C-alpha cells in the first residue's frame, strides 16, 4: 500500500525538506568557521587554511550523508532488499547518488576556499581529503561492489569537483573586484 502511494513527487518533496534542514545546518557550520577564523587567524604567508580544509572536508562528507537520506528512504519504502543493491540496479538512482556526492565535493571545496580567503584552488582541492580517504579505504578493503575502473574514476572525481568548488569561489571573488560588474561580494 505504502509503495504505491510513494512516488517520485514524494521523493522530491522529501529531498526539498532535507535541503532546507541541510541549509540551516550549513549556515551554522559557516558561522562556526567564521568564529574559528577570527579566533585563530592565519599567519601571513600561510597558503593552506587548516580550518578551511577541515571544515570543507567535513562539509563534503556530512552533506553527502544528509542528502543521501531521502534516496535511501525512498528505496526502503518502494523495494524489498538492501538499498545498496537497489541503487546499483536502478540507473537513475545510481546517477542521482553520484551527482549528490560530486556536488557535495564541490560544495566542500567552495566552503574551504571561502574560509581560506586566499589560494582558493589549493584549499578547495585539499578539502577533498576526507572523501578521498574514505574512498581509498573502501577500495583497499573491497567494501565496494563496483568494478575497479568505476571505483578509480569516482575516486579521482572527488578532488576534481572539490577543485571546481575552489574555482567557483575564486571566480566569484574576481567578479566582485571588477569595476562596473555587479556580482556577489567577496
């Protein structure tokens, strides 16, 4: 009964609700990061913001976990069996999970670059350390059921998307400094 009434629209509503909750949590994390940067200011000439990289890495993994909840709930309601095997069998659910993970890597890179305020590309790239460590752990212990090629491809994609998040922040700063261009503030 419940499987028939729970469709794609319900999944989108649940995803929207999770996004609102996630947005509130992200604001709290950014406020915490701002406080940490004021409390422990970076030394002059320091290229890597350890606070930024750490908060960016935590944001990446936490966001991926929180945003995966609606998909797992959807799978648990609509199917019998494990969520991991159902995601592997369903093409659109698999690609939705991949898109969520890579989008969260870009978000983590953006957050790290935003906190660092310099060397955005480097700090964005380094923010993928936690996601990369979890992926490496999964590959080494054989906890993943995907082919080795797909695992390596996804393992390499997280740092690339984290770098993209740093690039977006760098571009945002560049646009805000250009005279006559209306853009977000740095």
